[in-house]
């Protein structure tokens, strides 16, 4: 049967009238997962179809014509595509799958060219994500203080990039912070100060302020001069674990999230930091926070631990204390804010959830929720510099998304665009169902195409096929 379909495909060589039949034949071949390597397919004409998963290894496509053809997952290695006109669609997910365990955290370089990811197993990988290439693995690296067994010995809890892009900060489940040179990827400073596990680190965005903040299960927030690797400022002491810290763009304010589900805004510009805003949510489990780049809006992912297990995201306009409430039914494990489009993006279980409204101008009642299906629990989300690409990290690996597509409900898992009228598969030495035949001849029964249909019948050479064919077009 595969040979017969290939023969139909080849009838489109320099014959535009066979283009539709050839296109449908190629689609059916993709359903059979046929191997189409080392074929001579010169001058074939294909349009408005889907070839997902086919292998054309070493096949020849000279002077071929493709229009509106989906090629996700196809193998064109060593194929010859010369003097051809191809207008193809590729919605394939760009997946980075080198991690051997769950991806726990990710961060983009300041120039948007590199992606840094950390895993549950304790490795850090630096990616050139545009090429899907690994530049470096920071695993069991020899540090300057010979703490080889300490570096990355267990789950990477957090990663951060300095404002000038020259320094990477990492911490695992220990009480230590490591500052890496982003050019040579060696440990420049081994920062010790916390007495328990470090849960979060954040660099200041101001290039003139060499400030790094860290929050820990020892219930303190410490501040460091990251250039010197030394502690500065007064320690902020709490009575409960610090789970997350974020420094505002102006480097004067800091937001903290604690284990008792309280958000605090601190003035850290003075010698003794003090609380200037407090957000209480005792009934909701606070899972993640994010701040808009201009520092005017704060977003939080929460979970109701009551019977209804209701999940939501809240956004505050910090200066005016105005609050919006966005509801969904998935636990939010990670958050990202699109500062260009003013959108909030949440990572959940098998979902990326986008609150597709401008949170600065639209009312909450107008919110449209876009859900993007993805395998795994989304532990990390991060944008590149121009926000055209969104990276998601989970226990299944890293996926790179075209943000413009997913926010408009066009996911990387594009559904079939062809007719779904077929209900039965081909069976060896059996008749072709009317539904399969109708795809093959494009459900087009005009008399002027009768010769084409008769040629298809001749190719398949099944006696009873002609009877079925004529029944189909009565």
C-alpha cells in the first residue's frame, strides 16, 4: 500500500492537476509512519497538507513545490532540496532535554542569548538555545576554594544573573551561595553567611549597585557586595522562613515572601531596612511572586487550602493598593510577568496559564485565560530579552515557546488541519473505505477530474475499488 501511495505522489511531478491527490497521499503516508528515505521526488507538487514525522533521509527534492505544508518532526538530513519553492509551516516545540532529572529553576542572560537551567540532581547547564546546543555543564567543577564536593551536590534551588551579565549566582539545598564567572564558568566567590538552606537569591538591576540579596530558612535576608563577595548592610530578621526575595529595578525596595504567606515590601536604601508595605493572606498558600519591571505592580500565585482547592493569581498596584483577583483551578508553581505586553503567566501541573489582559488598564472582569497544555509540573518560567520566547522548565525538561503564538491560543501542538472524515485504517489486501478514498481524491467529484480518479484506481489495481469509488460519487 505504501508503494501505491508513493506512486500517486510521483504523479504530481510537473503535473499541477495531481497536486491535491499527491498531497493527500503524502498525508496518509505520514499516518502510516512510512519511511520515505532515498527516494527521487524531483518536481513533485504538494500543498495544504501535513507531513509530521516522515523521514526523507537522502531523498531528492530538486525543483519541488511545497505550499502551506506542515513539516513538524520530519527528517530531511542529507536530502537535496535544490531550485525548489517551499512555503512550509513548522510549529514544532524546541525542546532541551539534556537534564537527567526535574528542572527546578531557569534564568536568561541579560543579552537574551543564553539560557541557564538548574536541576534536581544538582547540575547547571548553559545553553545556546537558538541552536539547542550545550555550551557548558557546571557539575562537579573545581572551585577556587577546593569545595568540589560542595558545588552542585544536590538540587539547585535558585539561579540569578548580575545586571552586567558577567556573574551567575547559584545555591542548592545547602547554606552556601556560589558566584560564577560567566565567561570562564569558574567559581569566583564562595559566599557563606546563612546558617540554614538558602531558598532565594536576587541581584539588583542597577548596574551601579553591586547588590545581591539572599533569603533563607534561617529566617534572615542577607545583603552582599557581589563584586567583593562580602556581606554588607544590616541583616533583616524574621520569625519564619524566607522563601523568595526580589529587588526592585531602582534597587531601593525589596519584596519578600515568607512561609506564613505574607508579602512584605522593604525599604533597603537606608542602613537599617524597614517595612513600608504589608500584604496579608492567611487563608491562601503563597507559592510564587513576581514584580513588573517598572516596579509598580506585584503579582502573586496562591492556593486555597480549603475544600474547594481554589487557585488564583492576585495583582496589586503597589502605590495605590488596588487589588485584582484572577481565578483558575490549577496550582501556580511559578510566575513570570511580560513587561512588554503587561501579562501574567503562571506555571501549573500540565499547564501554562496566561491571564491574557493588560493588568495595568483592563478590569479583572474582562480577563481571558489562555491555557497551554504541556507535560509535567512547571517549576520555572522565564522570558528572553525581547519577550518573543518563553522558556518553561519541568520534570520533563525545557520547552521553548513562541510567546506570540501561545498567547493567541496557537500552541506548539497544532491540531490536524485536514479533514477528519476517515475512520478506518488501511488493511493489507482489503478494500479501502469510502472515508479513506474521499481523502485520497479530495472529496472532489467534478467530471473534469474523472481522469485523475481513474488513474488512481489503475494504480491501486483493486477490482472492487472501482465499485466503491462510483458509489462514493453518486
